[in-house]
């Protein structure tokens, strides 16, 4: 198993990377990813085994959309189903956090729509910040959390919302 920064991937492996993301991360926009990987190539990371992508993570600086925000957004992370529960996701996350620091980020943020992945982030030091709901094509904060207990006791208003987690790096 090999973890590779996107900037070192061959063109053939880049295509496999994009195909993997399309399969495992529905909604990841290929053109947007290609655009941002030119600016943040170290934050596009793949895990390969025998030349095949078995895990991927990517993201970019939030300052692109929000100039006063110096965090780094983790936009997608996935591990092939038959390779999960082997620490690959944790290693991808560690590499991503290191890449964020290289780009000057003070923290990494990620949105999660629920399920086991929220515990994945909490167990790796991410703190729930707020619950957001979609209003048209923009997310709005419906609730800010005062701490982890507040997060655990909160009943979500809708299945359309997501929790924003953040970790200082």
C-alpha cells in the first residue's frame, strides 16, 4: 500500500483517482476538483495498491470563497469498501492535515451528514461546531454547539442538514 500526493501521480493514476472519487464520493465535481488541484495539489492524496486507487482525500482553502476564513476544507474522503477498517482513512486524514499546514491553514473543517463518520472525526480530534441547513444553494447555521455534550443531545431538524467539524492543526 502506498500513499501518494496528487502532484506525484501519473496522468493514468489521476484518471483512476477521479473515477474512484466519482464512484465513492457522489457529488464530487470533477471540473472543480481539477481546478483546485492545480492550486492545492498536495491536498489531493491517494492510497494505491497494485496500481489501483483504494482511498482518496481532497480539499482546499476556504479562503477562496470566504476571504476571512483561514481554515482548510476537507471536501471528500473515501476508502474502497473492502479495504475499510484497516486504518487507511486515518492515515489519509493525517496526510491531509499535514498538507493543510503546508498551505498555511490553522485548522481543517469538514461537513458530515451523519452516521458513523461523525464518530470517525470526533475520535480524531475534530470538534462539532454547528449544524447547517441548506437554504436554496447556500448553507445557513441553524445551531451552534457549545460543546460535545450539546452536539450529542441535539436532535436534528432535518435530514437535509449537516454538522461542521473543525480541528486545529
